[in-house]
C-alpha cells in the first residue's frame, strides 16, 4: 500500500514522497481510506509552519474518511489524526468516529475539522438559541457549516466577504445577511446588524477590528485563523467600555481534551443538523490518489477545495 510521507519541510511541492509501506500493530483496526481533502493546514505541514506535524518520515493528512476493513457497513472518520493520506491505515479503535454512509463522500471526508470547529465555537462560547453572530471570510467551510447550525438553532448569522458575487449563494446557505468586508461598508452593516453575542475572525488585520465593533457589551471575539497574515486588531475602547473579551480556538488542541464519546456526541449532532440543513461545499475538484502532484498544485493555488480519491 502507498502513502504520502513528509520529507524535509519547506517548499510544499518538494517536501513529500509517495512510497510503499507496511504497517503492523496489535489492538489496532484496519481502515481502507476512501477520500481525504488537502486542507490549508496540510500545506502548512509541508511548509513546516504548522504546530502539529507527523515529523519527517511521518504520513501526512489531517482529515479523511474510510471504512473498517472487517466491518464495511458505514464510514469512519479520524478527528485530530495525522496520517490520512494513505491507502490503508492502522489506528487504535478508540480514535475512530462513526458516521453514516448516506452522507456524500466529499462531505464525510471533510467532517473532522471545519464542522467540529463551527459547532464547538457555538457551544463553547455559549451562543444562545436565537443569538446573533457575525463572521468574516464567510465563504469558508467553517462559516458554511455555521450557517446550517444557525438555521437549526434560530441564530442570526451575518457574513463579510471580499467578493460580493457570493451574496446569493451564501444567503441560500443560511446567512441572514452578507456585506463587503471593507471600511466603506462598515457603517452600513452596523446600521443593519443587531449587536452580536459573538464575532468569528478568520482573517486578522483590519477585518478583525471591524467585526469587533459589532459586539454588544461583554460580547466575545473569537479567532481561528489569520488569512491576511496580519496581526489581530484589538480595540482599547471596546475592552474598557464594552468589556468585550478576545479568545482563540485551535480545534486540534481542543479535541485532545475530549473523550471519544464526547466527540462522537458532537458528530452525531452535526449529522442530525446536516440531514435537515445540509451545508454547501465550496467549489471543489476530486483527484485520483495517483494524481497527487496535480491535486497539490491546485490546493496551493487556492481556487478550489481539493479532494484525494483513494478508491
């Protein structure tokens, strides 16, 4: 069987090798992998800039879906597991989470990171039923899942994007309103959006400062990314006079503190939400495992979400 191994981090196009290997371990279960996405975090692993890595000689891939070799009746996923870019893997039985095989394969393959992040933010930071949330980078997978959660929990969800041609698609996904992420649209959005219980920052820089102004007193500002690669902007006035609070969430670290039973419970809730309010995947393309080089180039380009097909 073949897998993709990290060599020496740096240029992501040269930091891996594909080779045959053989795995043996007691008290582990065999999983035949079906599909896995190439996530931004995977590219960061190749670059050597991600804090969780398999290390040189380790198998890459932080998310995917497969079937148990001896019980192929449903899908299994592996939250917080490095090593999914492999035709077959061996993992301890207490690491697997079950999901039904009625879910589309691309959705199942991308169930471990963004959906769990979206639901954890809503639960961990106690957004109430009927609450109000705003998010920048509203076209992201996390934001799209959050839109489905918002439908299920009667939450008003407002989004900010750079490209206004996405408005209709994101309103259909479940957003209450969509605005351009710019200084010029800030006044308009503040006149329309009620004061928020929580704002989610995935961009950093000026965008993080703009959405902070939408918070109500004691509201929560949560950061999970920095797409602009610019520092977070925190407001002295909002901290002093509104006493808002700033938080961060790294889902991989959070999952390390959770039991298999608790993760399965959250996944079951997400499955229930998906069945009633399916989230829309961004524009995506699927590549055969043998075409990994082409798939990686497209993922680095960032135009589409990219999946590897192991079947």
